[in-house]
């Protein structure tokens, strides 16, 4: 089986869990005898291609616009016949000759309109423009390669997936890693919502990363439940190594790692930190990430007078993430709405006891992480205090969590995804 897969990011150049999930899933699919052509807007050339073949959309030439060609041909009322005159040709043969010559001239003219788009692959001000151009390139790529099914990750690639489907006639699988309701609450961007909904409606199958997300897709986007399947994310153990660190501080460390945005609940982490410090001063809190609530978070930390016990590192990736887990005594994910959440799994395989919000998809698969409502600051503070102050509780959380997370392999998730592919392909026959 061969899959044409559209993504927006891929390690080592990632901005969050989307790239991590794409990487893990493609490796799992490779172990399930699935060949992946992975298209991304801007590849750097240092991506791990052991399980995929990377196609850099910035290297693919496309026709700038078909409209100009049609307009040109519509104004031309002559035809160059590239052969000797044949005065006694029959009408059918003449029609075939003309049709063939028109096709040739069209293709010849198209060559003048070929253009390569240079994508940033980032989430900048021209994001919507890049999404639209990415779809144009996707159509060209779909014409150039053989494949059995199309797989598009998240809303940024939905139009690309649709374009590839229309060109090839192959089934489309849309993979929903997050929705606009997760990112913004009820204040959704109507343009993003429309792109999400269009992709889901055009898809032959929809994969969601949790039952939480599946319910949103069905109830908020009006998608037929019969074509929506939950496949939980997993964690990649390969390439991980024990990281030796010198902490340089005596205090215990509690870590928040993720985007500093409304969705991730950083404000609840700060308020809980303030409560814990009143009960247990021998602790430092670290917020690793960046986002639009960064300045507000800094101001609130200052207002509470806990700046000497609260540290903001900025965005971390790769080995720096592993090093941060090695520093940590407790990991906290207080997300307001989290479709899944891979970081708790990464914390648990790093032997860090973990606290997660009940409003997260990962809560569906974890029994030994401590779960609290994101808004319950008192419960969150009590959970942090308990793990810091009672070694037996922390030890149990570490040992049981590690055993549990060992069963969450990408190979298992990939086998479920492959079955979704097979169902989509069989329905097209």
C-alpha cells in the first residue's frame, strides 16, 4: 500500500505535537508495510527519511493559473498543423488531428506559466495564502505519483488533500489532531472552521485523536458518525537516551511544557504554583514554551510575588525537551481543551510523575496519571503538593505510569490507521 500524505511539519523542525505525531505514525506505518510519500511545505533536507520519502512542496513547479491559458486559447482563431497538408482527410480524422494539436499547444503554452512557490512552512501572517498555494502544488504532485490513498493532517492540509483527491480520484482520509474549538474555545475563526468542515465533509474517512475530538467533529461540524474513527496517539521510544543533567539548584522542580495560550491553561498553572509555594516553599516552577499569553503570564507572576521561584524558558525542542524532563520532579498539563496531548506520555517515559486535566484526550488512555479539572486550582495544588511531599506516591506514579505508557506504541496506532485506509479503498472499488 502506498500513501500520499500531506503534513505541515516534520522533525527535527517542529512547532509542537503535530510534527511529533506525524513522525511517530509514519514510522509505525512503515513497520506495517505501508509506503509513505510525505509532502511538506518547506523541507530543510535534514529530516529523517528512514520511514518516509519527503517531497518538498517548494521544489515542485506548478502552473500559475489555468485561467490565463483558457483566455489565451479563446482569443486564438488559427491552428498550426505540424504535418503535410492532407486535402482528402475525412471529418473524423480531421477532428482527431485538431484535438491532438490543441492539446499539444495547450501543454506547450502551459510551460510558460510554470512557477515554484517558496513556502515558509511557518504560522505567519500569510498563512492562508500558503494554505491555498499548498493545495495548488498538491494537485501537481498527485498527477506525478502513484498511490492508493491520500492522508491529510489537520486543517492546514485539508485543501491539499481535496485537490489531490479531485485530480487522482483516490480516497481521502482527514486526520483531525485539533479543532478550532480546542484552540479558541467558542470564539472560532470562521475561515478556519470552514476549511476544517470542508475537509471533513469531502473526506471518505475521518480520524480523530480521541473520543473527545470525535464528539466535537460529529456535534460541532455535523459529520456523519459512521465515517469518523478514533485512533489514539502514542509515544516514540526510539532515539531516546538517558540524559545526565546537573540541576544547579536544591529545590524540586515542577514543569509546564507547551504553548502559552488559552488552550493549554498556563494561568491555572501559575495560580496553583502560588498556592503550593505557600505550603511547600522548597520548589521551583518552570514554564517552557511561548505564545500569546506570555506577557500576561509574566505580569501575573510578578503580581503574586513569586518571580524568584518561577522561570520561563521560551520554546524548547529536541534534546532540550528531554533535558527539561530530566530536571523535573513533577509534570503538569492543565489544558482547558486538549484533543490528545503527547507531552504527558513523554514525561512518563522519562520517569516523571504526571498530572493532567480531565478535559484532555490522553485522559482516555491513562489510568496512572493524576487527573484534575483544569479549573480546580485547589485540586491541582494539592496534587502537586502530594507528589512533592510523599515519596511513596511519587514512586507509585512513576513505576505504574512507565508500565502503562509502554503499551502505547505507534505500531499499534498505525495498524488501526491502516485498517481505515483499507476500508476507504474498498469502498471506492
